[in-house]
């Protein structure tokens, strides 16, 4: 099996980032891998003169010109901090009411179908350009409607749709493999700037939440899980990247990914040994079950979707062939084209039904045992059907696409402003109750606040990323990292001292 040259579809799909990575631009020139690049010339960006003359240092020293030029960044930092304070006030104080979750299948389905109807009637529009397979608008829409169901599942504790939620999470991981492969294959951009921007996008907000709310990183398991598979894709393509355009090399890399993944997860002792150095970061203990294994959550969550990211990379590698097959189908006569499409739909229906009957319909624990090996089936059926005709490829639901762009923020924000945990590392089992006694009105008001906060956090996170994590200036990136760590360390020390002083005075 060989790879065809990169086509327009692969170039378009290279814009598709990791599952929750939005807004990263593509560079003009290839860049060496992070682990092969020199950090900075000696005595350059880290010299005292360079640090003192930096924008951050000048702002700390209240230089007027620096403050004016950095105004958008400072506003984003202040606004982001204000929303984190809102998380604390809503979740960790008694200022706002909370209430328990009550599941109603009727309400759950009505909420989703009402939103889907509005999206279909008001938001459907052609893209206005030749339809690319799995274009950016389509993948954002895909993320959006899956996220809506994922959030409603949590809000209403809709346990009966658990298996479907597992498929949705697998689809997010699939997009991590697909989007990152497409980007790296097209751009060969393995530089420090790109890598750090990805890490910022996936982890900046969650790290702040962990520090401000005293939570473990693994409470927000989606973030470390996507970080892991993003790093895996980066390493797989970054090693020997000069040979990535050779089909044999690519397929050998994908085979190696499958083998190494199997070896890592096949034995719990091996898994624990590999991750022992990061145990303090990846451990999680639910306060409701303190006797649990601290690494169980990490093993369980990553293990469920350990193979599907490789399938995503394989789909990206085969995308030119897929597009060529669709072009050949479109070139057929009217009757032959309809017959070919009908045959494809019949095969997809047969495969989908077999998966549903023999896998999806099983109880939770039995399904989980099969999920790592079968989650690629419904994903493949979906993307084939969704891209079968030019009309399907060129239209997308903008409302779901808009929600798909803020999936990371809606995932994190649900813990502290839509749902509530009320304690460190607690699971979100309570609802924010702004209008006691009016559950539907409360749903509407709380959702409005929640979406507003998520959207603003998305904007502020990207603003700060663009200001603090340059894509093409490794020297400035290193300097910003050193100064940021020093500033954060100083603030943390002051906070610890203040807490200790307050505790001493309270005695």
C-alpha cells in the first residue's frame, strides 16, 4: 500500500488540529523536531539585559509604553483570572445554591433535539468552496454535537447513553491522530513553538484550575489523555521526519505505534512502571472512594482509547486515495453513481448494524472490554456516510461548529459553573441552582452563563497563547518560559506564606 502525493484535501485537513486544539497557524517553512533544535544561543535571550528589556519585565516595572502596548494581553489575563474567581465562588462557597441531578429521558432527548432542530433550520450553509473531505467546518460541527450530548449526559446523569459517550470520546481521540498527522505530514513543522502552542492550548486552562481549586490534573482526564496522544503522534512523525513522505516509512511507523501501544497497556505492572516517574501528576483519588488505586483512572481512561488515535493517523495517510475514489465516483454516470452510493450505504448499514447488535448493545462493563478494539467501526461508518456526496461535504451546521470550537473550555467549565463539585477532586454531581424550584428556567439561565464563560475563556486563552508562546522565535519562547516560571513561583510562595499567616492568626 502506498501514499499518493499530498492533495488539496489533505492540505485542507491539515488545518484540523488535535481534538481541542484551535487556532494554530501553519508556518511557511519546515522546522526541525523539538528534540533536535538548539534552544538558544549562549548569552542571548537569557542575558540580564534581554530579560530586563522584555515586555513582561517592563510591565512589572510599570513602564507606561510597555503597559499600553501589552493592553490586550493584560486585559485577557485579568479577564481570565476573573472567570477563575467565578469558578471558585460558584463551586467552593455557599454564595450560590446547588441541587441534585434528576434524569428524565424525555427532557434529555427534548433538549438535544430542540437544539439540533434549531441548528439544522438556522445554521446550515454551503461552505462556498469545493467540498473537501473532513474539512474544518465539518469536524468542528462533529465535535459540537458530540459535546452537546456529552454535556447533557453529565447534566442529567443519563447513564443509559454511557456506551454512546464512550464512542464520542473515542472520536475526539481519533481526531487527535487524524488532525495532527495531516498537519505534520503537510508542514513538517516539528519546532518548539508549534509543540509548546499545542501544550498551552491543551493544558493552560486546566493547570490554572488545578492550582486555584486544589484539584488533581486527572480530575479533568480529557486534558492529560489528549496531551498523551498528541505527544505520541508528534514523536511518531518527528522521529525520522525527513523520510515521512516515503510510504513504507509511514506504514512502518503506524505499525510500530500499534505494537508499542499494545505492549504498554497489555500488562498493568508494565504500565505502572512506565508511568511511575509521573505518578504524582497522574494520580487521582476520588474523595468518595478514597481506598481506590491512584493510577486506575489514568490506566482506565487512556486504555479505552489506546488504539483509535493510530486509526486516525491511518485515515489521514489514506485521505488522498479516499478523495480519489470519491472523484471517480462523481465521474460516473447518473445511474451508476446512484448505484455505487447505494452500495456504499448498504455496506455501511450492514457493518453498523452488526456493530450495534454485537457490541454497542452490551451492558457497560462488557462493552468497555470490547471498546478499544471496536470504536473505530462506528467512526469509520460515520465519516464515510458524512462525506459520501458533495452536498454533504459542503454543508455544515454552524451552531454546532461554533460549539465545537470551545469544547475544551466547555469540558473544563462544566465542573465549576454548570455542574458543581463542592470540594477538591470531587466529581461534578450537583447542579448550579440559580432559580430554585424552576428546573427548566434554571437550566436556561445556568447554560447561558456557562456558555458565556466558556467562550470568553477560549478567547482569553488564545490571546495569552499568541502573546506568550511565539511560534517562530525559540529564543523569546525560552525567555518567556523562564520568566513565567519565576513569576509563578514567586506568586505561589507569597500565597503559601499568606495562607500560613492566616492560619497562624486564626489560632
